[in-house]
């Protein structure tokens, strides 16, 4: 029984330590209670050895560079717990190098979420993420509670993604994707493909890195992780001057192909014929830059998932429009078939700005006509020309217009629209935002139903700490019957 209590103490401590939960949070008061229970069984020095092994001296500590500030705070917390019980602090702790407050903290650190996915060989998923919340003008550099609720729900409903083509919108740094792709047992059929998308180039760089890290069957060398942590952190800081700007992003490495839920092979191996057919490869994983306001052509998929993407009111209409386009298969048709007025307007603005054309003049329209010659979009663009606002910014001025005109994937009409669904986890920060989203869903011809709801739990919560007690609801969106066309 006592052994169980000690195991529980170590488990709590390991979880809180590696997810970088601040020592001021409730989870640490549970650790404190578990310490009280442990003292009935073990002398303080033995408890100390046990708890150091569960955090600072745990093998995971040296596997990846962690947040030195957090390490310092935890050791301070342990020292205070000892003092408050009148226990003598061992010399090893007094002299511990981590008890010296660190001066410089890295921009990005590795966190490990114990108990979340990880496959057969790992205890959880490890993500390189920002030490702050909303930093560098994006919400995408940290893990939000919605990602955890979505990952939990999806992995408990494996049929939803089993052998299906999944696309995640606003995937951030990849918590949901990493958990979904590394959870399961032998009965669990993984998705056929998984496309993790986001818009900001730094977020995408971390997303790709985190997926590679979690899906790699071999441990990645600490030196490699340190080098990546440092170079990416520097980029974040040096590019900060370009407020909120998004740059076009391409993956550094090739598309990931998983031979099983936890192993990775390169496309070269596939080319060499090492594997016989596609089904032997398991899930194909890919990271794509997708801005909801200006999406590229997308492959056909069966299931869309997204966590915590409903928060900014102005992003709701393009987000819903993209979801609808994916569900009805038009996201991979000719762009001119599906492109919305506001996106047309943004594109036109961008072209106008680029060519330094004065807005609303006849010259402007003529120049645009020239720019868009041979482009079927021109006719529809004319209809929105009157809406051009001066000084408006395009979100993606580097849009490759040729790619916008590519023809659709041939099998888009073959996919059964009725089978397609989107599952969107919404954290209810304000009721108004969620209602706006649902109104937009209905307005755009989709129907919605609530499939799951949960509340972020203060006691065990490992994510953003000021968001505990917020309800998270997962809505299923499908095309309203009158909008399905075959
Ligand atoms: C609150 S975060 C949620 C991230 C992740 N799903 C999670 O729950 O941890 C919102 C995400 O949406 C992405 N996002 C914001 N605006 C976007 C846009 N216009 N197009 C695509 N993604 C966008 C952000 O980069 C960020 O990753």
C-alpha cells in the first residue's frame, strides 16, 4: 500500500516537473500531501533520493534540454517543503548547481507530457515549445487545453480516424497530432494519413520538429535537440521586429512515413521497394502551411480535427468556409470555383499593393486585368473591385498564383461526402465567440452537434494554468443534407 503511495508521489511529481507546471499550481499541493504520506514509511533522506530521481535526476532530464528556471523553482520548492517539516536538507541538495538562479532562459524548452501517447518506448510526448503563452505574435507556440481534450477524445474514439485521411487545422506545435499518432494498442487502426497544418512559419517549424521527434523510433541525440533549440530560439528573437508577419514555409525534411505507429522510414526506403504496398506503411504524416484566410489547394481528406481555433472573431468566417470547402470536396477544385469574396479581395489588394497601383482608379482595374490575364478569376475579381480598401494588408503577398489555378484532384468527386465530418474542440472563454462560430456554421450550410464536453481540471491540468475550469466542447460539423452533392 505504502509502495503504491510512493509510486503515486513519484508519478505526480514527474508529470508536474516535465510538463513545467509552475510550483504555485494546485498539482504541487497534491505532491506535498503525498510527501506527508511518504514520511510515515521512509526517512527524509530516502524520500529525497526518491523524489530527485522522479524529477531533476530522472533519465528524461538529460534526454532533452529543459527549462533551467523551472528546475530552479522545483528545487527551491523541495527545499521549502523540507524546511517546513523541520527536516535537514541533504548537502547534495544545498550544493546542487540547479539551486543557483539561472540568468538567461532560453526562448524554447522541451516539455514532456507523461501519460499522453508516446508509443511503446516513450512515457509521453515531448514537445519543444515556448516558455510563455501568447508570444511572438502567435498563439501557436504553446500547447492549449483544447488540444488535450481533443487528443483525449479522439484516442478514446479510435473509429473516428481509423484508416481515414485526417487533416488537423491550427495544429500549433503538435500536441494533438503527436498524441493521436503515438497512442494505441494492437486493436487500434491508425489513420491512413494525417496532415497537420498551421499558418505561422515558426509554428510550422516546431510542429515538423516535434512530430519527427515523437514519431522517431530511436531516441534523438540531446546534442541535436540542443542545436535545434538554440537555432530556432534565436530565429524567434531576431525576427521579432517583423511584427506578426508570416513567411512562406516549406518542410526542412521530407514527408514522414510511418511504418507503424512509432517508427519512421524515409521516402527513399519506399522507393527502394523495402515495403510492398501502401498499407504496409501505416500512416503518412505531413505538415502543411494552411492559412484559413488564403488556403492552398488541399488533398482530399475524410476527417478534419481542430482544437482551440475558435477565438478571434474575424477568423471565424474563413475558418468555417475552409471547413465547408474540405467537407464538400471543393477545397481541391479549381480555386475560382470556391474562392470567397473576402479572399478575392485580399488577393486583389495584395496585387494592387505589389504593383503600387492606386486603388479604385480605372488604371487599377486595368492593371489587375493584365496581372490576371489568362486567369478565370478575373471576372469575379471585378465584382469585388469596389470593395478594395486603401492600405489593407494581404496576409500572404507571396501567394503563388499559378498554384491557385491548378485543377482539382481527380478523386474529389469520388469521396463520399456524407462520411466526412469535422470535429472542432472549442474552449469556452466567452459564450459569444462559440455562439458566433455556431451561427456562422449554420449560415454557411453546415449542421453541428455537440459530441463531447469536458472541463479543464485544476488538479491534474498540465497545460495553460489560467484556463482551468473552462468548459471545452467538441462539435461535430457535417454538410447540411441540402448541401451535399455527388
Ligand atoms: C490557440 S492556438 C491552438 C493550437 C493548438 N491547436 C492547441 O490547442 O494547442 C490557435 C492556433 O491557430 C493557428 N492560427 C491562427 N490563425 C490562423 C490562420 N489564419 N490560419 C491557420 N492557422 C491559424 C495559430 O497559429 C495557432 O496554432
